[in-house]
C-alpha cells in the first residue's frame, strides 16, 4: 500500500466536515490466487477479491488489511446460481479475468481495475487505485473508488433523486431523510439506491455499490474526468454489471436484488388517500362520493388519525368505534382499506405493544445501553430494531388483528427513520443486523426496508395465500421484494409534477417499478388544471394514488367541479380499461426484470440527445406517454422513437425518429401506441372485480413488420402463480398490403372464465374482404367510420388472418 498521493488530495474528502487523516491506496498486485469463482489479488497487505457472479456480473471487494467482512447483504439475499465460464491469464502488464461477455483487467503497475467488452472496448476504468482512510472513532474505514468519466458519458439511476434525469455533473448522497416539501435538487431524500447506470459510446454498464453506510456519488461534478463513489464505512464492494444495453443492466440488477412480487389486482386501480379521513362517517362519505360520481376507485386509506393517540395497532374509539363493520361495508361497496403504520411506539406501560416490546428487548438501544428515545406523533417513543429477525417476526404477527378486522394493505411511513427535532437516530444506536451487528451508521439506510419487510412477511402469513399490499416511504436496494413506494411529501406545484415524472422514471430504472407520487401534491393547493394534469400522468404511474396533507382543501377527483371532474373520470376510466395491460407489464417485470416505466434513453440509447430527454416514457413497452407539465399548454413537442406509432386519440399513424407537435387541450394528454401492438382492455368498472368479465377487448394496431405482445392472466389475488397457475399469452402481429395476421400462443395452467375476445383492428391499410379465424371464415360485426373493424372470436384462437 502507498500513502496519500498529493495529486488526489482534493478528491473525495468525506462529507460533513470530517477531515481526512491519511488516505491509503492499493500498491501493486504481486500475484493472483484462484479459489472457485473468486480470484484474490494482494499488494502484500491489502487484498482484493474479484468474484465472477455471472458472465455479465463481476463483483469487486477490498480488504485494507486482508480481512474481508463476513458476507451478508440485505440487498442481495443470495447470489444468483449461474454457470460461469472464465479464464485467468497474465502478461507483463496485467492480470486478466475473462468471461464470454466481459474482461476484468488488474493492472500490475498500479492496481487499476478496469472492465472491457469482447471487442476490448474499455467500459469502466479506475482513475485512481481503490483507497481508504481509517475511521479512528468507529473503527473500520472510509472507502473510495474513483473511475474515469468519459466526455460523453451519461449517468442514470440512484433511485428518486430530485434532479434532472441524467445525473452527469451531479454529486449526490445516500442517507434516508424525511424531506417534507423537498425542493428541486434537494438531496438526500427518503431512499438509498446505490446503483447507477452509465452509457458511453452506446455501451451501458451498471455499478451497484452495495454499501449501506452514508454513501456519496460524484458523476464528473468535482472533476469532469472522474466518477467517484465512496462511503463512510463498510466495505468497498461493488458489482460491475455489463450491458451493452441499459435494459440488460437493469435486468441483471434485478437478478441480484429481486423484483416485485405480483400485486393483488386491486392495487393497480385508483387509490384515494388524505391525511386524514375521519371520523368513520367521513370515510363513508368519500367512498360513496366515488360511486355517486361514477369514478372508479379500489383503495381508501386511513392516515394516523385512525389510531388511539397514534398508538400503532389500535383504533380511535371515538372516530372508529366499529372498524370491522366499517371495513366490511366499504368492502361490500368495492373498497379495500389500507392503514398507515409508523415505527415509533409510544412509551406507555398500559399499551400492550410497548409492554411486550420492552419485555422482550425489541427496541433499539444506544451504545451505552440506554434506550433510543425520540419524539414522533405519539409523543415519547421507542423504536423496534427491524434488523433483528425475531423483532421482524413479532412485528409481522402484530398485524393479525388488523387483518382480522379486514385491512387489505399497510402503508409504512416515517421509516427513514424520522424523529422530530433530531431528524433521525444518533449514530451510536446499535442494531442486531441479522446477527452481523452494526451501529446506526450501518443500519440507517436499511431500517425502513426491514420495517416494510417485516410488515409484508407478517401480512403474507396472516392473509394465508392472499397477496398483501404494502407501500413504504423509505427503502434500500431490494426493497422492491417487499413493497411499493411513493415519493414522499411533494408539493402541489407544476415543478413537482415535472419532478415526479422524472422521479418515477428514475425509480423504475433503479429496481423500483411499483411507484407513484402523491397525485395533486401533498402540501399546498393545486388548482383544477394542475390536479387534472396530475391525474393524467398518474393514470400511467404503476401505482396511482391521490394524497394530500390535512391542512389543505378537499382533494377528491370531483373537488374542482367541471370540466375537471369529467376529465378526471375519463382518465381514471382509462386506467381501468388498461388494467390487463398494466398487469401484464407487471408480470414482465416480476418474471423477467423489465422495468414498467421505460425512459426514452432505454429505447434509443445510441442517440445522445435522448440521454437528456426526461418528459416522455413508455408504460410497458407499447404505450408512449408524454405528460403535459406546464399550465395553459395548448400543444407540446413529443419525441417518438424510431418505428411507426399511432396517436391513441385520433388513430393517426406517425413515423417516429423525430419530434412531433401534439395539441394538448385539457382533456388530452399525448399517448402513442406502437404499431403492431395488441393492447388488451377490460370494460370500465367502478372497482376491479365489480363485474364478471365476459370478453376481453384486443385493440390491434396494424403494422407491416412483426411485433410481439403479451397478456398475463391469473386469479389476481393469490400466490398460485408461483405454482404455474397463470396464463402467459403471446400475440404476434404482422401485416402487408393485402393481409394482416395475428397469432396467439400460450403458456401456463390457468383458464380464464370468459369465452371470447372482441377484436378491434386499427390502421388497416385496406378494406377487409374476409376474416379467417383458425381456418374458418367469420363475419365482421362493425366497420366503423374511422376505418376500424370489429369482430369476435374464441379466446383460444391460434391464428387470425384478415384479407383484402
Ligand atoms: O409527519 O401520517 O409522508 O404521506 O400523510 C408526517 C401523516 C407524517 C408523512 C407522510 C404523509 C402522511 C403524514 N406523514
């Protein structure tokens, strides 16, 4: 190891004013030693481990004095079991580890580590050897990695940072923070996702810095030629994830950290929330308001005021004297009830949750064994140590009464953890950390994720085989295995609408697909126009919930009068029509690791200009959305990726690869459908499952090249899909000047109860003379003025041909 090099003195000083004492750098690697999929290098004192995880994923770890920490990660519970082939070779200049996809180079002169693809194109290279600095107060090290930053390199990911979509030129921090009414560029926020994607020279790679301590990222901010990441503790440990496409990187990140389980179908509907709907009668009035206004809604939320003095797992006897009856009545009216839960447990010996937690020593303690106490909503509180598996099991079981009362979902708030005054816990709080021990410095960023994990696992147990619904504010990489996420306390402003659009796309490429913003803005007052534009965007958020603070005016979809109510209804109805499409995109996420929202750069990363587009995104891979983000906007520019698109509203066909100008009167948000798509549609219902589905509509958009679409179907509420009780249908559409062919194939064991499809053919370049379904001629039931054609046939069809 060598001592600090003056040249790099200015780089990467730990934040928060801690002055570096001495930085130490790796020296020269003198030999390589292989043990299974691991290769160890040493400079005589420090050791570096290179682990071949898969052909595309390589993990690097550093142990300053040769002793690695025990292998444990909340983000990666288990490394993927993959068959890997690699070779280790050596020449005068370097050691080289090569898989069929990537080379990892360890330079002999200075221990620089770099990665290249099969064409020896370098994708990621150290600019400085990995380095560290002793932490004299807590032990361990501040750890640093600095790589080169290319002139045209772009950066994406890191969760929900409140800044431009492309992170080039930014310096950001991960430390979960309750950021009420956050502003543009405020950092850090509620979640920590230490994963980023780089795109340079049309090649993407990812870096997943699996370190739970306060972590920092610099994307060419301090020095335009360098990208750095560092943390205030833990191990320097990162996964290099090879592309070459952004989609490959995201899928491989999901391979490490998992995907969302399938949600209950109702969770994809519209949800109504407010701090707070109480008393009970108010909840009933709101629910009835939806039915009276014929605006679909599946979920209604109870914020903290449902509790007795904010004590978790209790009900206010005054406001909710008979919650079981209320929830049953709501359920009979098609509403699922979701309740909030906070981590702070009121210090009160007459309160059973506190008493039990205290007796069993489940609450967090300071290093000198005092309890961690802080003030939150209930007053003086103590906090369960969710990093202890026994505490998680206890917490999970506490939900038995709520489940018995009929609660269908749980909202996990304040789990950064947030404490009034001090912000969060002091650093010296101790955590069990699943047996691996740590101070709050190490556990802070995973605390919220472990809380919602305890909640999810508990609900899953209590609800027998039903899918629980959970939502969380705080999280760390991998939180998607347990919960959906909302972006926290935003503001009713146009700037926040824009920001929300970016945040959701960013969450989606960072592993968190099931996400949404508080529609309308949490604090402040939207006017009817802003609320409606937000509903329009929210129609295409994987999670769709309106929420508002208690000191604001009424905020239901009908609160602004006409024309807003009708437009809000039209879009929420569209949400419901497209539920089978969203559900299928969810399945593609769950099973294959595709994000649900896909930013434009994911469609055409080769175009540098797309690295800076942040308004448009696709919902799944077939529907392109461009929200209207300015007040009074009469029209807006939309960039369409290459290929043919249909304007959803006019059915006009447009060639992509360029910007188009789209009129945006208040009742229109630009929506385009990719040619060749099959978009499944359900009839509008006031809530999912309101009516038996008699037929599924298939909207087919003619194309003269072949396009695949998917439709996923199952019971929508159990885990039977884990036993292959589902149906994954694949449609292939292909046309020419005289014929359109639609083929269907299926996988899985589920049988839907409806009999047939109602086809609607859009954009046919000829008038159909006949339709042949599985060899038999069938009739067209409707030839419409807009040159669309409709007919019906069995859901089990194999091939349909439409002839000129
Ligand atoms: O200190 O439960 O982000 O959605 O309505 C505020 C009351 C606590 C913050 C959440 C917000 C919720 C509110 N909570």
